[in-house]
């Protein structure tokens, strides 16, 4: 599977906005990892108003 970097700041800002206005939004967080290695985090939001609540992310610019 190919992974593409996205603008992390924009994603975290959007997530913060959704959670601040979280009436009716359920959040599931799953962390998969082992000690002394990198982990993966899956965040699932249920009940986000609107089409993805206005989320817009773009590719990171690389050097």
C-alpha cells in the first residue's frame, strides 16, 4: 500500500474544530503498535455534520 503525506496541521486543526463542536460526534481511537517500534493510529468519527464537516487536506510539499 502506498502512503501519501498530507498537511498534518490542517488535519489536526479540522479534528480539533470537530471535537470542540462534538454534539453527537462519536470518536473511536485505535492504536496499533509494539514497544520500541512505530505505531499506527486509526481515528474514526461517527456523526460528523456535513460532507466530512468541511475537511480539506492537500498533499505536503516536499523539497
